[in-house]
């Protein structure tokens, strides 16, 4: 099996549509991987999004077209590459829960890494640094819920907002949310307790 075939196999095996060279370690050495990715980009097998970040277009028979990458997958690939923990925040967190229908042009994430912005096809990916305590102590869905509540605000959040969030969480995710929220600030904890009673 050639290096390029191994790359495609690994991407499919791990379900990675957007990736960096770091995701492919173990297939070949860095220089070999980089040269193969350059060739694959030139021949259209993969597409470069930004320097060091690529995606593997998937053909959709129904629509007779190739898939485009998801912005959150790009953010996750950058985070894996940089060894950061991230979570959507701001209006993007609301969008994920269906609490906002506005399509964001700025995709904000809290991050254990430094402040960084990336411009991609007219969209901005924004990484906002937060303390390790704010990101390390929570599961992904707890973090996402906290970010959504923060974005709506203490005085503006309604029972309907909380019900919409609650319906998007599995029973396991809700159990983790109720337990992990004990570590967050008091007004958010109180709102999550309010959600529990709905």
C-alpha cells in the first residue's frame, strides 16, 4: 500500500474529514507525509484550507457534488495540532443549540491556548483564551451549555431557552451537567438548577 493510500485509509478509519499532518503520524516520517500531502493537494485528492490544514472531499451521489468542510471541524483540527482544548462560545454556541438562527460569520471558541484568529473563505475562527480551570473541569456538553447560558445572560434567559437546551442533551450529559455545574459561578449554577426542575 502506498503512503497516499495509507493516508486515505487512516482518514476514513478515524472519520477525519479535516486534518493536519499530525493526525497522520505513524504512517511515514514528517517529510514523506508533507510531500505526499502536497502531491495530493495538487491533484485534487485533498484540498488545503489554510497552511497545514486539509480536508478530504467526499462525493455525494444524491447531489452529484463533493462535500465542503465544516468550520468546527477546521477548529478541532487546529486544536488537535496545537494540543488545545476548545469549545464553541458566543453566538456560535447558541446556533448549535438552535437558540439562534443567525448564520455566524465569526465562529468563536474558548480555548486553553492563546488568542488566535484565522480567516477562512470570509469566515473568522476566533480562539479566546480562558483559564485552565474554566475549561479543564467540564465535559464538552457542560462547557457548551455554560457558554450558551453566558451568551444569553442572567437576566435574559427564559424557561423556553432552558427547555431547548435540555432537549438537546442525553440523560448522561444532563447528569454530568448537574454534577459538574457545582464548580461554575453561582448564577450559572442556579440557572442550571432551574433547568433541572423543568
